[in-house]
């Protein structure tokens, strides 16, 4: 499902215009991003948790040359599905 398809489905279900739903979805995604950037986690009960995880520096291998390379430490967003979502897709 694409973002446009999600907006279409939500506007039909909620009885709102696609423009309104699109603005709300954009605001939600922007706030999730801001929370993750500040190190907070976002909990959507029954759906899941968005959080940031630290990835340690490590050694990797260039698949073309086989040469060992250093991969710097980084942060990455992570999503863990909640019980309700897990049960729904079983």
C-alpha cells in the first residue's frame, strides 16, 4: 500500500477530504520523525513502537573486492510490532 492509497482509504473511512487526511498524515509522520531525532520513542498501543537504536562500529567486507572495510557507528530507526498488529497478520 502506498501513501496515496492509505490516504484514499482513510478519507473514505473517516468521511474527510483527501487533502485533510494527507495533511494529518504528514503531521503525524513529521512528529514521529522529530521524536526519534530527539531520542524519544513513539508508542502506538496495540500497533507498535518506533525507537532509535545504536549500531556499533564494526568491520565489514566489500563484496566486489573482498577487502575488509571499517563501518562507523551509527543510529538507525527501528520498529517493533505490537501484540495487536502481530495477531492481525497471523
